[in-house]
């Protein structure tokens, strides 16, 4: 080609653009893409676009829980090729997180292979396999019933859901984290059962406050468990969408051998791995920040779960060392909540109530659209069935019309004229196989018609009443909670961790061993009241929930004490981490659930008493089968837990209390017999002994109460009658309060005297208690009114206004 000469002009297209405007426009486009298409979750289904596309594509591939796993690389390829053209590594990282049980409270992908840990990454996608978890089906259900809008994919060849149907509030349950441009989100996971309970409450009570919802969702529930210290930050997050709090590892101080004590870690804060803790402990020891630690071992395995053992040097207080570990290592970590999510395409900071409201509006729309879709499909089918019924009634004429027609078009028109059908019905009859046109098919069609009419009536009734739609949403939520719900893992403590000084020497590694009183309520809550040496606990100015005392123990902050349980065990623990309340405003409603604090896994096991291991005064125990035993706590072996009585199969301890020789031991049986005798009649035994006969019981009766009375003149007997066949909570029963002095004493292993007269419909005592200053508590923890004292020993009592769950004594 001839080249232009240097004298000829060269035509170039050069456009002058303002650099600042171009940068601003490009940055806004990039920010928009990151915010709306990558980093922030949708408030309705709680998923980012890549997560939503993964779950939808896996559902389209048929990777259900009842089918085999497929290579993760195949899933990544399908998602990348059809829906998400942003690189395989980003897709696989999102897939891995959906499968990690330590990252999500309810995992959505069932992974097979190495999907990583808190300290290590996953294997490559070619080595791992995946399929949908059962919970993911609840997020992707009914997508074929027009419940959500579909939008084109990146090249317009496929359709993808703009949002999933989301049968449970995934954003609150599994949380989310992401960094966008100019904003970020960090949402904590919660317990599925608690979140759904709050959602259904808000559904029934749209004006409910955040405080009302916190009765159902008291705080986050992390997959790794741990202890949440201080609820003020949680309250701020639920009110405003922003808040912060401290997470602590769950630890215990245990003997590791002769004269060796160690700190055992069984749960870590969220997203903290054991290797990271070990590394930080070693760094702090080498830097002389931590003292008193001789060794740290990771004994974690699949059978026993996480177990980090930190050995404490001889001469160092383990509690003080633990205090330093919380300060210098990730055993205590902070978590900041920033609830930013997309609502109607806009990023918003949402509190608990707003998050639930957005989700519920989405579910109401899903149920409404699904019902409309099903109504339309059933109307279409009913239309066809009615046409078939007309044809079957005169099948011979139908056949004659079809045979005498020249072509299908003519047959269709003649069928419409002869049988008064429309185009759809006539076409359906023409395509029908002759074997369907039998008498049996007539019965089937009539049954189907009746069923369709009933379903159409139900759907029309549902769509006509918004209250029924909300009830259907609540019903489906309850079903999800029952199917996928699990117990809470994170322990919530209302008391925040104490503020610490910047430096602390080895000589100062001693926590003040101050006098304290541990109170245990009849509802299973415990608090610590730190006192001066000569101070006393004053009576409360007004009653609050859970304020009925079952056990009280005067001890010191760092002393090891024991919890006696209904399984006949004694568990050693220190009251150091039990929430402390000031003596001027004692209330057990702020306490910790003692079963959670001690890690009791059996829900039927209850803590009955608290003991000091240096106490020489015998402890008395009474069992459901009428066995009595006394044992001296000071003689018990030094173990984290041990059996204190040899129980027979199915027998349980019903009561335990300190019992000097001059006190009276009192049994009350379900057939209303009361027996009391001197504690001196029961000689103390060793821990392994099974006790001796305490009260004689006959038939199907059992012991409902065992108590120790030290002031026979002031003690009162409270009995509550009921019926064995009555549904729990259906009838409050009858109660009476009698003077204990009216009941004569009898010998051990006898039958006692009658303590309550049953009326018609009553056949047993549901509850009994003997002591001074009785205080009744309902099943909800609130105070209940007892009848006036002074009733006859064998009277029938007075009807109760509300059900009584437990009885104890007043604070003070």
C-alpha cells in the first residue's frame, strides 16, 4: 500500500476529557458494582450474589442431600460459566465458607473432604466434593412457583433469581461480613430457634419493641460457643445496628496431676483458632508479658472436640494467670457489629426489629405469590378436569365426532360445538389416550375435581385474609425451627469483663480473695454478691423474676466450691466468673443459668445445693425412691467431679442441704405423706455408699420434696395438689400453707402422716416444700401468691390463680 507522504494530514480521533470527572465517574461505577453485586448481603435472604448463585445453581444441578457429592470444581465451573463471571477462586472461597460449620451457625453446603479450619485453608476444588445441605433446600424451595423475580444473567442467556425464597432468616442466623467501598458489614450469627421465635412474635405483635424481641433473642449465638461478656453492646447493636462486645473462651481450672494445676480451654471466641492462641501465648511468654505458664498442649480430637491444656507453674494462682491470658491472648476477643445490608437496592444500617421486619415482609410476599401461583394452576387443572368429565359422560359420541372429522382442526371445532368446550379443553381431549376414558378414570376425575375445589377454596380464603397469610408464614417458620434448630452454644453473661491495669508484675498475679455469697434460685440461676467481711445481704425492696432462693453459700471469690446435682454428682467450680450484683440491689434475674455455667448436657439434671469442701458439717441428700444419706464434704476426694451417692437405676436426688445432728430431715411423698426425723438418726457415710431407707413409700408414689429444717417452730409446710393425668400447666391446682410444728415426728423408714387431703379429680402432690419464709415462683420466673398460712395439717387447700413452678425462700 502507498504510504501517505509527510505533507498529507493524518486524521486522528482525539477527545479531550476532564480527568477529575472521568475518575469520579469510573470510581462511582466501581463502587456501585462492589456494593450491589459483591460485598453486601440482601436483607431478605441474607446472601451475597455469589452465594445466592452458588446455591441456586447447585439446586438446578440436582445436588440434593439425598444424592451423591460431586467435585467442587464442577460446581465452580457451572456457576462461573452461567451466572458469576468473576473468577473461580472467588466462587470456591464462597462455596467453602458455606460449608464450614465453624463459620456458619447453620451450614448451607454439605462438604466432603478438606474444607479447611480456623488455622488452615481448604484443599483445592479438584480434591473436595460438595452437595446442598438440607437447610439450603429451605432457602431455595418453591422457586419454580413464581415466588420471586428472575433477572437475566451477565450475558442474557440464562435467568437467575434476584433473591431466594428463604424459609428462615438466614442473615440473622448465619451473619455476614464484607468490605465494600466506603462501607462495610459485620453481622453476628444467632440461634435459629430464638430468631424464629422473635420473628413470629413480631408477626403477631407489629408494635413490639426491641426490648420485647430481646426476650426471645438475648444475644448472638456463635458456632464456636464461648462466653459473651456484657450485653450493653448487644443492646446497642439491636437498637441502632452498631455495637461491640467481648467474647471469652470457655475455660476451667482443673488438676492435671499431683500438685499440678492447669487451665483447660474447651471453647474459643468466634473465628479464633487454637494454633493462633498457642502462638500468641508463646510470644507473650517470650516477651515476659505472661508469667506462671510452664507448657501449652493442643489435645483437640474429633471425639472430644477442642481441648487446649495450659499448665500453670507451682506457686502461681491459676485464676490470676487466666486473667492475664484473657488480657494478652485471643482467649478474649472483641466483636463489632455493623448491620449493613441491602433493602430495596439501598444499603442501610438495620437494628434487630428492622431486620426481622424486612424478612417477614419478604416471606409474606413469597407465601402470597406462591398461593396465587398454586391457585392459578389448580384453576387451570380444574378447567381441564371438567372438560374430561363432560367427555367421559358420552364417550361414544366423542369418538364418533373425532372419527367423522377430516382433520384435527375440524375435530376440535366439532367437539367445541357439540360439548360446549373451549379450545384448551378440546385440545386436551384430542391428545388424551383412550385408556384414560374408563369408568375407573371417571371416579379418579371426580375425586380430583373435589380435591381441587377444596384446595381452591382454601387458597382463595388464604389470599383474602392477610391474617391467614401471616399465620401460614408463622406455621412454616415454626416447622423450620423444629427441623433445623439446635440448642444455644454461646453463654451470655450480663457482666462485662473487668477493666485491667496496663501492667502487672508476677507478685501481683493474685486476684483478691474477697468474701462473697453465692445465691442459687429455684429456677436455676446463680449470682455472686461480693461483701465486706461484716456485711449482710439486705432483703430486696421489690420482688423481681427468679427471686426465690434454693441454696446459699458463704465463701470467697477464688475458693473452689461444689454443686450437688440431681444425678448424685458434685461438680467443682469457682464462683469467679459468676455475675456479681451489688448487695443493695440483689436480683437473680441478672444471674447466669447454672446448668450452662457448669456445662450440664443432660437437661433433666438440676443443681440442688452448693457446698464448701472444707466444711465439716454433714450434707444430707434425699432421693425420689425414699433413700436418705449424709456425707461430710471435707472427706470428699479432690476431683473435678465425683459421685456423692450410689443411686439405683432411674433414681434421682430430689433435695440436698447441710444437716447438723440437731436438725430435722423431712420427706414429702406424692401421695401426701410427710415424715420427719432427727438428722442424728442417719450416720455419715462415704461418697460411694448408697445411703439408707429414709421414708416408706408404697404403690406408684415417689418423693417430691426433701428438705432440712433447723427452726421447727418457724418452719411452714407448703403443698400443691394436682392430677397425674392432667396436662402440665392446664390446672393450677390447690395449695395450702401449714405449720411444721403440727406434724408429729416419726422414726426413720416409716410412712409418715397425711399432709394434704385430695378432692375429686386430684390424686397426687405436684409440689411440696418445707422451710421458713416460702416464696413461690411460676414457670416463667415471676412471683406467685400463696394462700395465707395456718391451714390444717390435712386440709385440702385453696385454689391457685396461676401455676407454681417452684418454691424457695426469700432473699436476705
